[in-house]
């Protein structure tokens, strides 16, 4: 199976074989990035526009670097100073952008569904860099690649996702992707940060780190999304760390070779102990950052191939 998607808006509609296709290509790019090999011809002649309506450091830089390594003309739009602030609607912005004929549009937006709306209005390929509480597909894909490279496989593993499940688009995308790849998923959070109905996704739900981490292969910590909280979800950060922050005592319940992950940015001493985050024998957090560039290169490569194929088909039938 080839990668058939026109856009990368989420994990939900990807077939497991499409996920594998993307990860295989990203695996190749990861190895070649280490050797300094560049592929300037892959996106040569194509324009990539990065539109970030929410602040981001690693995701925006990762997409920018991925596009440059593949030879795209990359433009970053400062949405904080854009016409959106002057009252322009998202649809009007999309129509304006479409008149510029971008080939690849990378979008992060605070509202769920906004990226899908943009995808309906532009002719290029749209990549979701995170929309509200909905999805963050490239984060889940880079997490999957990190797990596969560390464990040698991406199926039938026991994976714990811990922390602010309720507000995390990273958790949502990972739950879907890891479920598609036949993994056992455990969700660990205080009741105030655990959405209802998570059992329907095939997940095991725990409110105890000690019970939830027992014999898992992967421990994936999540950032507290304080900017999305409008009430008292936790008593205090100190109490939260005591019960749900990952330290050596809690990690001991996982398998001895379990890896530790975090999508970043980390709140050390809140979600994770600094010594665990920096432990080169257990933490793969820096590898996640490295795999982010490779995954985004692969995603843009595959979407560009599909974009060029559609354009060629239209020229033949015109």
C-alpha cells in the first residue's frame, strides 16, 4: 500500500500500512540526517508556509528544518501580527493564502477543527501541527518512530500514557496510532484529568502510577496543559508531582528496560524528575526531538508526491 492521504490532518483516517510506509521513510531520513545527507531535490520548486496561531518552538523549528533539508522554499508567517488580529476570518485567510498558491501548508491553531477547515479551502497539502484538543499527528508519528527504533517493533507492547490526558491532543493521537498498531495502552491520571469513556478506546484506566506502570515497556509522560485549564484540576504542582510525577521510585514498577518519553516542553519537578529526564539509559526524550525532523520530512515528501500526481492527472485530463 502506498501513502494515499491528500492532507495529514490526524491519525484517525490513516491505515496501519500507511503509518508503516511513513515510518519506514522517516527511518531512512533519520539515518541519512545523521550522516549529513541532504535531499534538496525532493521538494525543489515547492513552497511551504508555516502558520502557527499558537506559540511553538520545537514543532515550528522542526517543520522549518525538514522543509529546508528537502529543498522547499520555506516561509514562516507571524500569525500574532497577522490580519487575524484585525478581524479577518479564518476562511478569508485561507482564500488569501490559496491565491498565493502554496504547495504545503503547516498549521497550528488553538481551535479544534480549524486545520480541517483550512484544508477544505486550499489547493495544496495541509499538515496539522496541532489543533486545540483534537490531534497532533506528527507528534504521535515521531513518538512511534522513537519507540520502534528503541524497541525494535511497534506492536504488542505495553505502553503507559501518564498525566493530563483530558487536555492533551498528543495523548489523543497516540492512543489512536498505538491502538491501530495492536499495542496495550494504559492511561494514568488523576480523575480530574481523565476524560470519561476512555475504556471505549480499548485503553486500561488507572489513577495510581504504581498500578498503571507495572511491567510496561514504555512510559510516556505528558505536560500539564495549564493554558487550557480553567479550574482547580490539581491541588498543587507539588502534590501532583508527589502522586503523578515520574521519579525513580515510580519508574521501578515498569520493566527494567522500559524507555521514558515526554513530548516537551517539560516541567521538571512537576511531571518528571530531572534525573530521570536526563538518564541516557532510560530517557529517549532527545531522540524524540531528532525523530521529529525525520518524520516531518517523510510526511511532506509523501504528501508532495501525491500533490504532484494529482496535478499531473489534471493536466492530462485538461
